[in-house]
C-alpha cells in the first residue's frame, strides 16, 4: 500500500518515467510471448526457437537497465534524514522502490499479454486477416506455466536488480556521502569563504568565485568520520580508475576477435536478426566484448573529457565545465558508453541491411525500438539525475553573482566535448564491427 501511495502522489515527470518503464516492459514481454508462439507453431525447429529466445536477452537487459536508472532518480523512495523516525528506514525504502519497479514492469507485462491475446484473436477475433498467426500460435492453446514464466522475467529481474542496487551499505560510506556537493563543500560556496575557514581578502571577480567553488576540497575529504549516517538527496560517485584500462582492453579484444573472424572461414555460423548476413559465432563474441568495453570505458572517457577541458590555463568557463564532467562521469559515463555501443550496432545494421531481405519484420523493429529507446531514455534519466545533483551548486554560484549565460555556456561546452569524443569513437567502432560481415 505504501508503494501505491508513493506512486500515486509522485511528480508528473516521475510518473512519465515509470510509464516509459512500463512501455519498455510491454515491448520485451511481447517479444518473449512471440518467441513462445513461434515455438508452439514450429515444434520441429527447436534450435531456431532457442535462438529467438536468446536474442530477447538484449531487450530484456536494456529494460532492466532503464528500470534501474528510473529507480535511482525516484525522489519518493530516496532516503532522507528524518524518515527513519517514522519507520521509513533504508531497508524499507529499498523494499518500496523495488515494489514500485515491480508494479511498473508488471503493468507492462500485462499490457503485453493483452496485446498478444488480442492479436491471436482470443479476445475480439483475429485482426489483420490472420497475418500474424505464424508467430502467435493462433491455432494452439497457450501453456499457462510457460506464459507466466516469460511474463515474470522482466518484473522479477528489475525488482531484484533495484533491491541489490539500493541495499543499505556501510554507515561510513553513507557518512562520506552525507554532504552532496558537486564541486566542493558548503564553505567554499559562501561569499567570503574558501572552504578552509580562511577569509578571502577583498572583493572577488566572477572567475575568482568560480575557482573558489571548484578548487575547494571534495565532500569525501571534508566530511568527518563521526557524521551521522543520514542518506542524502543524491550521492557523489567517482569512476573506478581501473575501469578505463579494462574497457579499452575489452574494446580492443572485441575488435581483434571480429577481425580474426573475418579472415577465417571456420566455425559455426549464427543467423543474425534484422536481415544481416549470416556470420560466424566469433563475430557475436567480438560484438559482445566491444559493447562491454564501451560501457566500462564510458566513465573514464567522460572523466578524461573533463580533464582535457581544464588543460592549458583554463578560464572560469572551461574550469566549471571540466569539473562538472569529472564529478558527473560516474553517473552519466556508463549510460553514455551503452548508448555508443547501441549506436554502433544500429550503424552496422544500417550499412549491412539488405532491403530485399524479408527477415526485417515487425518483431525485429520492435526489438530495435525497445533497445534503442531504453538506452537513450536511460541516458536522459542519468542527465536529469546529474542536474538534480548539482542544483545546490548552481544556486550557490548564482548567489555569488555568476551569470546565467556562463552556466548555460558551461553546459553547452560539456555537451560539445562529449560529442566531440564519443561520436567519432562510435563511428570508428561501427565501421570496424561491420567489416567481418561485409565480405
């Protein structure tokens, strides 16, 4: 009941994100049910049915990833000081968030079932003159256990993932995150203060104010160890310094595997969706390693963008934009890397697609829309979360007299720097990934 009340009283933007999760869950559930229908219609082609089910893992993972991002930005289920006194501690809020995610995805699964039954003709008669009867198993009865199992995959995976992500952690980690400052401590953003207790002599210019705000010690260094473990509105995350080398290594390994597969004619061929030519199984392994490498390297590359913006005598604008990217790299870097992986795959499909091949059907289009839409929505959600996290810093800079135009220019500079790095990287990876299948 508490989860229902929090869901009903949420902000319209939060409700829209939950509806998008339900839509992604509906698309994934419909794909899973169509796989079941194909298995019932073609019992002799069990290998093909298993392969279709395996391809559904990609939209399933994209939907779960989107549900995780929405759960992170849900203000109604985020721990705040004082909620524990009324019985809403971290454990219960984690359970509420997991339940809310399960309700959203379950709504999508039920919509997928209703659409599937409608297209089968079980509700109002067979639509489209029976054109979809081949993969809907219109002449066979649906096995209830298999149907419920497939429909429960998305809600179960999403709720369990949210519970694991939001589980209560060590109180020392919560104490370090108890002061959510993007560029420094509160003292660094007060007029006349530098964050170290020393007064600043004389008036300061706009550049000096921005430098004082950005050069202050981080919240993790300034927060005392005995600070109460109150969960903040948002928490600062820093990228793992070993993630960028591992991501680069996996990216290089994936491209090497794809190049080796294009030179050898041995190995079992695996039929690929979307009308792409049949390729060896090593190509799929290379694509997987490439996608994981991009996702791992995303935070490190974003952090590197921030450092490059501050290189060679930065001014206030470049300093503000660079520090912003460095602090937000862990939050937006991984979704950005996943979007690059999906974009490179879409570019490869567009290059190699043959319009005369009938393999590109409505189910393939639906799967591509679910994957692309979920990853892009995850990136937008992460950007919204980053904007919420730096709201206090933005307000403090405005109180210090920073022009609004400067803040907007810093945001545009951050976006331009990310595009300048990730767009060429995506195109290069896509071109190299298309080589094994272009022979």
